[in-house]
C-alpha cells in the first residue's frame, strides 16, 4: 500500500486551506478503531473529512459519509463533547518536511485557538492527539508509554511533544545539480533507495515516479547512471520541488498507486481527495475483505468439524441399533425353549427358527430363562427407541452440515473484484449472526437497501441473461422473487452451490449451447469447481420449494432434468462477465 507521503500531505492541506478555512465542525463519527470522519460545513458546502491513523493507510482527505450505524467508540464521544460546534480556523503542517498536521479549533472564526487536533501521519506510528491551547493532551488515539518508547511519551494530561526530527537532508530548489548528484551518488546502491535515504520527504512511491518520468529503472545502481540520466532525473527532481513550493498539484491514479504531481497543467484540488479516497478506500476494503473471509472460513470449518464428529456418533448408534432384532429373536428362542433351561447355565445353544442353524445365547446364571428373555426384550426395546430418537438428530445434523457447506462454498468462491463481493461477505456474516452461529458483539452489520449486493451477471452465447447468486440471500431472491415461470433454474446436483437462473421470454426455448453454458456456470459455482464433470439439475422455478423451517438458500425441487456441466470450460474473461 502506497504511504501517504509529505508531497500528498502538502497537497491535501493546501486544498483544505483553500476550501474549508473557516468551517464549522458539525459532527464527529468514528468508523473503526483507526478512522474518524469530521463533518465540516463551510460557506459553500458540507463535506466529511476522513482522518485515519491506520498503520498501513494513515491519511487525511475528504471522503465518504459515515455508515448509518451507531458509533460506540470512546474517542469520538470525547471529541463530540469537547469540540462539536467549534470553528476550524487553521490547518498547518507543524514544520517543513514533517508529516504532522495541526487542526486548530476556536469558538468562532477570528478568535484564538482553544484546542489543537494533531494528526501524525507516520506509518505504523501514526496517531491523533487532542490538546488544549497550552498543548496539554486531553485525549488521543494511542497512548505511548515509557515501555513503548524512550524518545517521547504521549499520555493524557502530559504535554504534547512533536516527533523527533528526521536526520536526512532537506531538499532545496536552489541546490545545484553537482551538489545534488554528489549526495545521491555518495553511497553505492539502487537509485530509488538512495533518493529515499538521502533526502527528507522522498517516499519510495515518489522516487519511483520521478525515475519513471526520467526513464530510469528504480533498480539501477546509482553509480551506473549516465550523465544524461542524472540530468533527466535532476529535471524531474526540480520540477517536483517547484510544484511543491508553488502548490501546483495535479492528482492521478497510476497502475501501481497514485501521484499528486501528474503532468496535467490544470490543478484540480477537489480531485486530489477523490483520488486519495478512492485509492485507500479500495485497499482498506480489500484488507477487510481478506480478514473477514479468513474469520468466517475458520469459524465454519470449526463448526463443521464438530458436526462431522456428531454425525459419526449418531451413525455408530444407529448401526448398533440395527442389531436390536437379534435380541428379540434370541428372547423369542428362549421363550420357545423354556424346557431346555437348567439353573446356573451361563449360555444355551438353540436352533434358529429362520436359518435352522445353532445360535449361542449368553445367559445370566442368577436369572431364570424367563428373566433372561425379559432382559433381551428390554435391550431390544431400548435399542429400538434409541434408533427412533437418533434418526431425526442425524437428519438435523446432516441438514446443518449441508447448510454450512453451502455457506463455506459461497465464501470460498468470493474473490474481491469490487465492493459487491465485500457486501456479499458482510451479508453472509449477518446471516450467520441471525442463525446464531456467530455472536453479535455490538457491531451488527445493518445493510441499507442501496448497499445490498447483486447477483453475478453473465450472457449466454446467444445473448440471454444468466444470474448467479453469490450468497444465500441472493439465492433466495433469485429463486423466489426474480424468477418467472418462463425462466429455467439450475443447481449442481447433490453438491453445495449457487442458484443459477437463465432468463427467458414467454414461449422461448433455449438452444443446447445456452443450456450447456449455464450448466457449466452452475458447476463452476459449486463445490465441484475442480471436477471435470458435475451433474447439474434444471427445472422451472415453479418446481422449486423451500421446506417449512428451512435455512436460507436451502430448497427442494421436482420435475428436474440432468445435464453434465464442465466447470473447467468456464473462462470468465471470454464469457461476457458483467457485474
């Protein structure tokens, strides 16, 4: 993830100074443990300022409005109590080439600041500190104790101290080519690394961008550069410093990140926030997606492991109960042969009624033959009752396993391509909370209608629309709300998988090529994705039912036909895949 460097910070602060000084702080909301958003109302507009001290994505920019869920964080509650309604009167970088910003708040514009909100953008050491006018710390995002740092302490009621100054040289626009080259070339090494090490304010992404503009590989050793390459790089270096000094910023997203000093002549300050917000929001969502996916996979695998063991236990009991008729037959034999019993017998051999073969029956010598027969009858009844009791428990466990395997298949097949996938994963988490498989730890996801995920969309070779559910919520909507009697419903047979819908017009009969295409998709979006052939059933949606009390996504069907799907034939890049 590209760090939010000094050049970006200066561009953002300049933009904020132009557009939001002064402005009124109307609301404070904390989105997550690392991110605040402040509602600022200036003369011209109202915007949400994102301030994040995330270890990998610390940043400041105008971002998205917060979600409509309750804010339960203590820091934001303190800030609301202390500075809500105040005027934002200044935004200053505390000293040149330092990534610390001082947001100053007063009761009204034109008055002296009453509080300072310091934002330190320093990678994993990023922090947010609120102080009074005398720089006494009121509250902060992360306490820094003597155990954590010997350089400076950051604790409530302490005096705020700036981070230790950087030791590298300060870049100057007036510095000559010869002096600049000598510094960068002093220690042999890769040119990108030497630029970063030699001067303050030079991030790896900035160095890479300047080298790219000068047509120099970032891995090239500095002492191998030709004089022309040095001169080209110096031109780009001077151009960067000139833009920085004169606040000439032009943002642009790049394949590997972003820049705020692109070649465009016209500076577009609002676009700086769009570029930064878009870049970091996407990467944060990707990171959250990966973490949530891992969390849900682990939870479901643990649940399934216990259910598999429970299933084996029930099967063992049923297998044992299958022998219950043996005890009844032995009891019948004893009752039919009372005359052969003698006191003290430990066993007796009798001819079986059906097979006419001898059967050895163990006896309890303390009991007579009738009492022994009664014991066998009781054993028969006990095992018979056990089988009747275990059978529904086994069935319930199998249904639960099928349900969780269905969810696990959905999760495994979600790869982050856009926000739809993350929303689908959040919906699965919400479903697991509702089904009591996950605890609702006061961070329950509430999904607005406009934020609900949509099915995957494809087109058959003849152009017919195909919809594929990403999770159980979508599967149910596809099958019971969207589907019409003219459509065809597909699902991998006997395997967990997505509900797939082939949309058809009244009276339209699909071609064999279309049926095969959809069958391949249904196989691909099932547990059989790695197989060469998967049996796929298809029928009309009117023949698909949800049994009473069935969990989300679980259905039964009738009047189905079977077609063999080939998941390996699915090439999403060639099949008009469309979200």
